[in-house]
């Protein structure tokens, strides 16, 4: 503590030394607790907001380790979206900044070839595209998910999303992700009440197209006793590699130079057809 040398500390009276030590321990514990906060049971969004108000983020799937003293189930930072008028599923989640995911640089008319890197590397890569292209990682909202069905089961970095747009959209069905044990992932109605954990970590948004069927089982009275194999969990939530790309089921591996993925065609929104 400023102003108290190790010699001065040794010379302190026992009562004063105890008070000083207690203050120091309280300070250390306070710092640790500020990095890792357990929220009481609440809806997914309330837990998410409590973390943000504390200057932290809700824990991601990658943050939860076996040595944590956690009472399950807990919410974690991600949710599944079903586009009702397409009957297609997407997962949106926060990934830690050091994770590798795909980057697709886009603007209003075109995109650059995909690369795999961290979010910050990807952002710089996009911004360093040829002069005048003004590219960035994609911006996803509740009305343009149909643009992002170009690669199945593969995480792509995106710009920060507005959570409320997805949770409140009448065109989407949203379920939030729950951990019911270490590496045991389920989904549930986002208005259910579970505890959550806030982590002091930099995270960024990512999206992946799942397909016509959800990858994540519902959480219910019977599912809590069923262990999901770790290999299945890994294939579901870790970055996956695919050999060919699809756009909502259409192979585009040989036609990427001839398509803009509806980026500049307002009439291509499947909902309007």
C-alpha cells in the first residue's frame, strides 16, 4: 500500500497490522470478484445486461472450465435463431478475442475471399482491402439473416449485434443457450430463469448457419440427465472447417465470382417473395 514500506509494516502494532492485512485481503478479493461475478437466477437478457453494467461480459462456452465452482444450469453468451419464413437456423454467439474464425470482408456490392484469423486481425484485413472498397466484417441484424447462409456449421466474425432486435422480432424464434453441466449444452426459452457468470474478457460476435434443423437439444426435465458426448459438443461450438460453401443449400463453390449473395438486390429477400 502506498506510504507503508516493508520495514514500516513490520513495525506496526498487532492491531494495526491486522487491520492493514484485512484491508489488503479485502482489496485483493474485490479485484478478483470484479473479474468474475455470479449473477442470481434471471432471464437470459437480464443476466446479459447485468454483466454489461458491471463492465464485463456474460461467460462464453469457452470460458467455463471443469475446475469452476458452478451450480448448473447457467446461461451462456449465445442464442439460436430460427428464421420463421425460411425455416432455417442460425447460431449467434460471443467468441473470445483469441479464437480463430472465418472472416468474410463485405461492402454493399461485393465480398473478399474468406480467411481464418482472430477478430482484430480480420478487421484490419478487411480495412486494408484495395482502396475504395470500404470493406468490413459483416453487419448482421434481425432482417438480413438470409444473407448469411453461405457456409454451414462454420463460425464467421461479424460486427456487434443489437441483441434486442433478435429477441423482439416477430419473424424469428429465439432460444438462448444453457450449460447444464460442463460441456453439456442445451437451449431454452430466453425468459426462463437461470444463473449466469460475468467474465472479464474481450469477446466479439460471430454467426454460423446451421441449416434446416437445430443442432442444440431443448432443455427439459429429461435432458438434464443425458450427457452430450464431448466430441459432439466440440463439433457444434468450436470453429469448424468445410470443404465447400453453400448458400441456403445451393453450392456456390464454383460461382462466387458471379454472385453478390443478394447484397445489392432488395427484391431478393425471401420474405418478400
